C-alpha cells in the first residue's frame, strides 16, 4: 500500500477528503521526523515505538570491487511494534 492508497482508505473510513487525509499524514510524518531529529522517541499506543539509534562508524565492503571502505556514523531509526499491532497481525 502506498501513501495515496493509505490516504484513500483512511478518508473513506473517517468520512474526510483525501486531501485532508494526505495533509494529516504529511503532518504526522513531520512531527515524528522532528522528534527523532531531537533524539526523542515516539510511542503510538498499540501500534509501535519509533526510537532514534546511533550507528557507529564501521568498515564495509563495496560489493562491486570488494574494496573495504568506511561507513560513517549516523543516526537511524528503529521501530518496535506494539502489543496491539502484533496481536492484530497474528490473529489474537
């Protein structure tokens, strides 16, 4: 499911327009991104937990030529699904 399909599904369930729903999705993405940028976690009850994760610099290998190259440190995001989401997808 892509963003537009998600927006159409949400809009039909909530009796809103697709444009309003797309605005909501964009705003939600902005808020989550800004929180992660500030090194804050975002917890959506019964859905999941977004957590910033500091990856350390490490050595990698170029798969085309086999040469070693450093991969710089960076901030990434981990997602841990919530109990409600896990129960739902596992049919409980």
